[in-house]
C-alpha cells in the first residue's frame, strides 16, 4: 500500500506531482539538489493552494495540513521509508540513468520506482536499477494539478502488482489513467510532437507567420492553444529531445526535427522559461519573434 511518495526534481512537473499527492493525503518527500528550486517549489505550491481556496476547491483550514505533508530534502537517504519514488527530472536519458544509479542504494526492498519521462524507453531505464519488475512509467501532463491524464507505461519486466498499484494511485490522485505500450514517446507525444514539429516546418518554409499558424490552428481546428505557443509552454529543448527520441527510436525521416527548432535550442531560446522562443515574453503581452 502506497502511503509515502518521493519525488525527484522540484521543477514545474515535480512540484505539481508533490502538490497533487499532498492534496490527496499522501506524505511527500520532495528532493532537489538546488535549495533555490525547493524554495520556488514551496512558493509555487502554496500559491496554487491559495488559488484553490479562492475557487472553493479547498478550505483555508485544509491548507496547513496539505503543506505539512510535503517534506523537502537534498539527499537520497530521505527516501529510505518511501513506498514509491517518482523521478521528474530533465528529459535526458543520461541524467535519469545517473539519478537511478544514485537512488536505488537508499531504497527499501519493497519500494517501487516510477519515471515521469515523456518519451524515453521504460524498459531501458528500468534496466539501470536493481528492481525492473517494480519500475514503471507514470507520465503526468503539464500542469499536473490541472490536467487529468496520466499515461501508465509498463516496461518488459514490470510485474502485475506494480502496474495495479500505480493504476490505483493514479485514480486516488484524481487522474484518469491511459495505458501505453513502451514505444518511443508513448501516446500523447507520439501524436502531439510531430504536429508541433510540422508547425515549425510550416514557419521555417515561410508558409505562414507565427501568428498566422497559431491563429489558424486555434480557430480552424479548435485547439485551445496554437502549436508554437504550446511548444514555448512545453519548452523547445524538451520538444527537440522528444523528436530526437522518435527519430532515433523509429528510424523514420518523418520524425526529423525541423532545423529551425534545432537553431532556437542552440540559441538558448527555449520558450517561456527563458522568456524567448517563438514568442518574446519579456513584456506583459507575448510578441511573435518571426
């Protein structure tokens, strides 16, 4: 039975997972090697909780209890009593592999491990641990407190007990689980990222401007956010990483990342988090950069 959950990474995804877990009654151990990231996560979670109170989704009396369930740490021994640890670090296989190498010596024998990867092979990541049968993919959508879907991905060695425990956890967190096979980028990003990449090609080839492309998809396809605006929200480095996983994993030229996407990432124009991507976010109203 899962009662205590560790979360690795106090960025947007990790802090969102920690918040949802605490709201659902779980004890959370949130780890990051950067103390400032932990401070930002605390502030972000408290701000989200305050907004929930303002919308009547939580009471003011519940706030201290929710926040008290989240314990921060900077070293892996903090996970010794966790029933599950969810890795939510950068979408980089070498980084994730190193995290798992450092993590597993500090886990108890029964602990399960989940990765929030949005594209990388679960089977391959599981093989870097001492418990591939208790390793699984649990891909939350961004922003975690708002989005209802969780993709659950079994590696080749994941056992039934782990799958059932994680599916049950997703339901307790108020999420709807969707099961994906362990193929590159799973379901959501297998469909979404090639669309975003094609939008970048449409810009690259001069078919339309940033504004024209996003307006066309919002009004013509009823998308709530245009593909280039969405790319900035996801992070262009993450978009490029997922396209590379698809291109390398499926060996099909249709997944080749657009050269313009590569160029933006090389320039450090990664979207909202760097205040510049397909839009400039330095002012109150975002302005297209092309």
